[in-house]
C-alpha cells in the first residue's frame, strides 16, 4: 500500500511522467475498431476481413481506432 501512495505522489509532482508507452494506434477490442460494424447484440461484422466478429474480442493488428487522425 505504501508503494502505491509513493507512486501517486511522484505522478502528482511530475504530471508529464509517462507510466507506460502505448502505440497511438492500438485498440483493445473489436468494438473500438473503425472496421467494426455492429449488427445484433454483441455480434458484428469486420468490414476489413469480411468476417463475423464479437465486439468484446481482442482486436487484431490491422485494427484502426474509430477516431483515428486522417
């Protein structure tokens, strides 16, 4: 618990401190992908792969965020 408090104090003192590097184009789930089109319930269609997918599935390496910069 004390380590957590120390980490929070470090972040508060240096707000520009980066805790983890993430690729700016990475997305976690198919639901957040630009190529995902919802159909019924949690099922949808991947427009890029022309395949049925579930929105909760981990996204593939070809995924692009919905609000990606052009």
